[in-house]
């Protein structure tokens, strides 16, 4: 059985550089049923348990209009995750993968993101399904799911750019 924060076979940790954090402001706190990473789902499910996202003052007014969206993208700080692994072995079989090729909570900047189903808004609290974080996780931000959002601001020139005459293949899978 793998224990929390254990280094598995062939995993590589580093001594991270001195933190120069960006000065994030946590805008809320997430309540979930999970108190240990070992019991937490690896990916949230839209039929999973209802979780609560409490928005702190003075940010409550920023929720105005959020109820119009079926799904939200939630960004949160995985405050209990290690930050020093560059190679990880998620299957615990000795085969390693680079941290940036995984959705593991173990990252240099442990930012988690989930697309959640919005069930209800009760004042400063959002009731959602689809989270995959521990109880008490700090909230960084939330926004409408980009697949449901149409910009409210007038269009600008970059909105109509579609490519560069087919010469670049930046997102092409090899």
C-alpha cells in the first residue's frame, strides 16, 4: 500500500528553488467529504457527492450571475501536496512519468482544477458536484466553463485569428 508523501521506486525529487510566490489571495474554502488523499477520487465525477464552496467577503458580490451557468471551472490550491517531484510513478510499478505529463496533485505550484456541475447557489455558498480535493482546500478562483461561455465584451481583432497559413503545428499530436 502506498502511503501519503512516499517516494516510490524510480521517482525523483528535487530541492525546489526558494519560493517566490505570486501573492495569491484565497477567495474561499472548499468543503468535501475527503480528509485524506488516499480516499479522495483521482478525478471528480458529475454524479459524485455534493460539495460546498464558501466564498469569503468581500468576494461574495462577485457571484452575481454565476447561477446562469450549468458548469463552472474551479481552481484551488492543493495545500497539502508535495512540491518537489519531477518524475512520478502513479501506478507504483517503477515506470515514471514527468510531473507535467500527469494530473497528479504533486506539482511545483499545486494548482488543482475541476469542471463542476453547479447544483445551487445559497448566498455565499455554491453547491457543486465534480470536485476531487480534500476538505478545507483553499479556493483560488472560479469561472464559467469556457465551453459554455460567450464573451460579453465586444469582439476584438484577435478573436478572429484562426492560424498562420498552416505553417505552424504547435498543438499537433505526434
